[in-house]
C-alpha cells in the first residue's frame, strides 16, 4: 500500500479544553485517520478527515461478534517544542498480534505509523504541555461487513482518533485501594487475554462495578484456572516489591504484554534492581505483607503510567501496602518514565520517536 494519505482539513475548529478540564478520553481533536479494507483489495484509501461520527450498517460484524482490536499510545510536546511519541513501534507490533488473534488482516506497520505521524503533526496544537498531560493516540480496527454468519469479516476499517488527556485515575499518582476478585476472571490462557480486544474490557466491568460498590478503585485479577495466581490489576499490568526484588506475573498467554510493563522491567534492570517474572500467588503476597517484606505494589499502563496500590482487600481482610503511601521506587519509576517521555531526562533506550 503506497497510496499517499489524503488530507481533508476541517474548516470548523473546536475550542480546546484547559489542562484542569481534561480527565481521560473526554475530548477529541479536529481530525481522525481512516483506512478501509476489502478482501481482494487489501487496505486502501488512507485519509485524514474532519473528526466525525461514522455510519455503519447495523449488521456490521463488530456489533455482533466483537471482531475488533485497539491500541493506546501517547504523544508529548517537549519544552524545546519537539513532538515525541513513546515506543509507537511496540504498540503497532502488538496491534498486529491482536489482529492475528482476532482474525483481522495485518496492517502495514509503517503505513500505520506514518498515518499517526501525519495526524499528530496536524493536531500538534492539541498536545497539552502541563505535567501529567499528553495526547492519547487511540488506533483501532473494526469489522464492518454487514453479515450475521460467524466468520471473519471481509471488510474492516482502521481508525485513529486523538484525545488530549490528564490523569487516568482521579487518584493520579496517589495510591488506590484494590479488591482482589474472588469469582470473576479477566481471561484464560488460550483465550484472548493477551490481545487488546474490546471483550476483555467489557468482561471486566461487572467485577469493577462490585469493587466500586464496596469502595475500592480497582480489581486485582486472579488466574482463571486455579483462582490463585495474580494476573493484572484493573486494565494494567501489576508489580510488587518484595524484599529487594520486584516481582511481576510472567506473560502466560492471558496477560497483556504491556509496553509500560516492558519499559518498567528495562528501567529496573538498568538500575541494577532484581526483577522476577513468574507466577505469584495471592497467598505469597499476603504472607509477604504479614512478614513486612511486601513494601510496594503498583499497576503500570499507558494511560495511568504508574498507579501505586495502597491497600488490598482479600477474603474479608484488608492488607495495607507501605501504610497506604506512594513508595519511593514507584515514585522514582514514575519520574523516570515521564521525564523520558517529556524529553526532560535522557532517553538511554531510544524509546522516543521524534515526529
Ligand atoms: C492503557 O493503559 O492504555 C489501557 O489499556 C487502559 C485503557 C483501556 C484506557
């Protein structure tokens, strides 16, 4: 697909929100990218158009069988004016991994990156500059063929929208309290837990609702077979500092291969801190909390970056972590990652792509 991207500029520009209005995913920029797929033709007609509703046939397969994938990445404006994207290649590789799992045709990752580059540059005035803000890039693919037979769609649409964002959780970098989910599971090995597909998030809502009802911000997911081993927290990967070692669940097929997860592991190793990726049981964590060796816990994700955990609720008991305060290591990782992302700290791993 070597077709140039056609740009149809909007004449109707929206008012931009102030940094304190942002929240997460509430505002969208003036333009979006669209590209279509038809079997036989492949991906075609890449174009940037004014942000607008899309018209779909009610029989489009995405509505009935959930054939869809998405990604999330962030763009930043550095103090010297450079526009930087955080590890977009890794997100686009994962988009194609998810496409494969959901029987969606592969995208040309270079074309997708060029589309994001052109779209973000066109919308550069929308990138907020205040600490804790960024321009969230949401690429996604939907199955658009109007047909009710359960079979891969013969038509798709790849869309990229942009949203200026602040903190994902109201708590920001302050610790959240977590409900260890005893009944529902997020995903199982062999299923779609390691693909970024809508159903994983819809399936988690019921437990999230119950956790909120009981006064907890997020759910800690246990594995689907034994209900014993830690998987993820909310929509993030999860880490625990036990003694001098940082533990995180290994990628077992039902856990998302998070870009922030990978970045945190690489940062920790760079600092000479031991990291173990392995099975971690809830019993091991409870024991570590009781004997005082569990000193920090935090979630990692593109949206929240780092979300410290201040308390765990499991089987009728509350277990506090670091007396409910943000740990030194969590704060150090947050500062390092956001410093690299905003271009205020050196980027030893070459993670930032200048657009
Ligand atoms: C991310 O951290 O980017 C996520 O996956 C959360 C998203 C579903 C809002």
